[in-house]
């Protein structure tokens, strides 16, 4: 067998293979003998038909048998000969497939396309310049947290001497039937709390449940818009019957030292609560700054180290992202099969871009891990398993056995290796502190200015053309 290797690109190799005629002839002889033994040919006893007749009658079957016997083994030998590690199944192409001869009268020629990992040099990851920015904590943020806590601690007090009004909470048992399918299983919800006037509640519920009293029954119809958040209700008309079980209003505790102490979390006063909340929020802002710093460092490594990424790895990661996207849609009550094809194609195109970046980053991190000689001890894996057991409130032994069955321990090792590698890059970086920049607000402002500029351009009156001069009247 003769082989010749060509480098098509950093991730593509092409092997030209010529299988000698003797090897093909031997395989051809075995195939003919195999079919001759079991051939049933009119005019001959089974297994006694002449070889020439068998060759003609089973021409295509014999051709296929020879190719399947000879080609895969020789392709494997050629890949080993050139020390290649294919990322996917090799693509085989016979030369002159329509006229190829498999009887051993001539060598068999083909070429094989193989996708491989590119040769990637260890990136220059030391001394990367990045800025760490910590989001400042505003007083309003702390007060909003306190107000949210106050609202959660609110008590529902039954109203007396009046019907329900905006701001009240009406507790109802609800039954609904679809207008276009009245005989189907109805929608039911018991002890449903409806806060009248809330933005989270469909306006029709507020309109129909204002003015009701306890034990009253109310029938009403809701026409849901086409873009309603629940796919099951979007564009539907539903006839509801509501049995009012109670009408109440929320009584929010008074914001003072006594309330802060009543939380049983060790707060000595309202001021102490504010101080601790601010400290907690500042810790989260610090953690967010560290996370952004890690992302910025790796982003610069990826940006500064361009190389061809294998398409097979991009496709695999893009499919993972698409599957995650589909699961997210299902969790939000949306059937992925009913999403418009154009939207899915656009999403997948964006995911391919993200997938290429993900794969490039993973390859570079692996190279840095090798350079830094990053290793993961079993004690570190045990610690992570213990954290999972504590989170899910199950025995450590049980969760370890589950992870071993699913290959989860390898994932933990890989994640730890990646985490330690990124920390090594951050440790080697040149980090400066900078003022906070609200990128989301800056982007929104830029978009608003661009939109305003576009509107102004469209509304700017066009320059009027000068009126034609009147010709002087000719003298009589």
C-alpha cells in the first residue's frame, strides 16, 4: 500500500491511498468463492455454478464485499502510519467510483479526508492588562431589599364591611373552559391568590374581581393576546367561574427597630440590619467584579490567539447550546417545535459563533494548564462532592456513587482544572482598579442616541426647490 499525506488546512488532512492489486485480487477471490458456495443459479445445482456466472450474477454484491473488506482496514492503517487522531469518522472518496475495478487487475485508489486538532502554541498569557471595576452599592438598593422583606412579612387581614378594591388580595377557586373546546378538561386552580391591580395579573382578572365579596361567585371571560407568556393560553378565549373564598388586604409591618429584632436573625436594630445588608451586597458586588475580571482575562487570551477551530467541535458545542436553549423554552412553557424556523436558524447561527469561542477558549486553557502543570488532587474532588451532598441534602456516599455511574467525577476534575488554570492566568495578570462603568446603561444610552439621530434625520424637512422664474411678457 502506498500513501501520501497532504495538509489541506491546520485542521484538515487528506491521505491519498493506493491499495496494491494483489491485496484487491485476494479479497475478490474470497468474495467470489463465498457467493459461489451459496449461489442459486437456474440450470446449476446450488453451490456448483461456474465462477464466471457467479461474477456476473452477483457483480454488485461482490464489488461491495471487496470494498468493505479492503478499504476500512487500509484506511485505518494509513491513519496510524501518519500518526493522526481523527475527531470524526473519516470521509472516504474512491477515485473514478463508476469505473473502479475490484477484480485485482489494477490497484485501488482513494483519498480520505480527516479532521484533526490544530497545532496550537502555548499562548502568551502572562502580564495581561485588565481593569477591575466594582459596582458601588447605592442606598436605594439596600432600601429596596428592606422593602421586599417587609412585603414578604406582610399579613393578610380580612376586609370588613366592604367589597374588594384595588390593592386587595382575593382568594378564589377558579375553573376555566376554552371557548373553542368547551368539552375538554377545564383549567382549575384552588386557593388562587389574585392581587388586584398587580402588573403580574392579567387585567381582566382585576376588572372582574374588583367589587366582589366573600362567598360570591363570579363568571367572566378573558381573551388572551397572541403573545401571552403561557403558550397554552396565548390567543385563546377562556370562560372562567370564580368562587370567592376570602377578601383581604396586606398589612405591612412598621419599619422600626422592633421589626428588625423580630426577624430572629440577630439584628440589634434597624440600623444594624441596614449595615449588614449593605455588607452582604458589597460582598456580592466584589464577587461579581472578580467574575468579570476572570472573564475579561480569558476574553483577552482568546482575542489575542487566533487559530482554526475544528468544525466538528464547533458543531458539537453548538448542538449543546441549542439543546440548552430548547430546554429553557420548555421550562417557560413554550414548545420548541412550534417556534418559527427562521428564529431557530438565527439562534443557531449565533450559537455557532459562541460555540467557536467556547471551544477556542477550552483549547487555550488546556494549553495553559499544561504550561502551569495544573493538577487536581483527589482531596479537592472529595471537597466538591461534599459540597454537592450538602446542597442536595443527601449522604456523600450516595451522591458519589451516582456521579461515578454518570461520569460526573471526571466533569468535576475538569472543572477544577479549568478553575485553577484561570486563577493562574489572573494571578499573572497586571490588574488595575478603575471606576465603575455601567455597560448596560451605556449601551442603552448609545442605542437611544442612535435612534434619536435616525428619527431626526427622517423628520428633517427636505430643501424646497426654487420656483421657476416667470418669463417676461412680450411687448405687444
